[in-house]
């Protein structure tokens, strides 16, 4: 027996939601935001199961046992009053680029029905960053006219701007990066490879995701390139470009190393702070503009030179 959705480091957010739930004045829309890989979707699942009747111990009501009858149904994906929306596979078996407007309309229809078990209807959108514009507009209609006994959790990684009208209709739970101890505990529980710790940077989910051969190779190539600045040799630049271009995981590993390097310098260097902001936006822009990995890696590297010359 274990916890159905183990989570580390976000007790304050859970207690904020719990206070609202027991007050009888629960908001219908909750925006759970923060960097990817810190447990936002898992938090949403814990809160959803709680609203559907699952309970942990009195001092930790969201630490729900995996043998709880409600938790078992939620884990199986079969709970009639819970709908989780995420990107689906296309006809070729590949992940679609975004969450479609049809998926949001199906969620709206789901909310129009009475709860099958007489309690609440719960929806989770994972994630807002992956909604197209039509989907976002359709979602806004649901938030503007929320059905009774319904709660919608919106996971937001912050890689793409969201409609201000969506934000204004939600209560926000802001989650931060985890402490080193919490990262290690989460990675140990996930039985992640030891390399995941150095890749995580406060985000255990990210550490697990990047612990692939291409992710590790790309991270190492980025570190070698960064150590050689401001005058890297051509071989290091070429290796970095090729490593980062291997696949989506490799590109993300490369991006994360560069962002961490820029963040260290941003506290004392205004130019580094500007480049950090531009770089953090680049991943969302690359997806929106359908840039290939080599183009994106080239832009990432180009942004480093001006910062390196000031240190």
C-alpha cells in the first residue's frame, strides 16, 4: 500500500485549496502554475480525487492511499465524474501539436451533465500552454458560465501567454521549484537514474524526462560549450549543435543548461537577465513557429556570446 499520487514540496498550496474546500465557498476555476516538472498535474489529480470523495489521514488529507476505492477508479481512468484533457495522438500515432477545440467542447459537454455519483464534476486541462487559440476561447465560455458543482483545474507551465480573461476567472496556486531534499526524495521514489539529480534543477519530473541517452549527451555538450565561453572552438559549437538537434528531449536538456547558466548571471548582469527572458520564451516560439531543432539550437547559442563577454 502506498500513496496514490505522491507529491513533495507543495503543502502550502494544498492547504490553501483545503481551506477553500471546507469553507463551502470553493472557486470553480483553479490555475495551477509554475515551471514544468514540479508536480502541478499531480497536485491537480490529488485535489480532484479529494473533491470526488477520496481522503488521506486527517493531518494530510491529500496523501490518499492507492487502495482508497475512489483513488482506484481515478487511477484506472474510469471515474465518470473526472475528465483529464491533454494532447492526443494523431492518425499516425504521433502526439498532436496542441489540444484541439473539439476536446474543449467535449469537456464543456461533460460539465453540462449532472454528476454521475451525485457530487462534483471535475476537469483537468494539462496543460494550458498546449491549447490553440480556438480552444482557449472555448474554454473561456465554460469559465464565464460555470455549471454548479463543477471544478476545473488548469495546469500552466508558463511557456505561452494565456488570455487575461481566463486568468481573471481563476484562483491561482503558484508552485515553485523544489528544495534539493525534496528533489532527491521524489527522484528516489521514482527510482530515477542518478544523473537525473543534476538535470532536475529543482524539477524532479524534468530530471526523469531528460535522463535519456540523447538528453544526457546534450546536457554534457551544453556544459562543455558554456565552460569554453567566451571563445569556444568550432568543434565544441558543432558538437553542441548536433547534440541538441537529436530529438525533442535533447533540445530541452540543452535549453535547460543554458537557462540555468544565464540565471546565475542575471542577478548581477542586466543583459544576462534580458537574454534569459528571450531564451525562456524561445521554446514556446519555436513550437508555435514550427522551428526545427537545429534552428532553435543556433539561436540559443547566438544569444550566449554577448553575455559571456561581460564576465
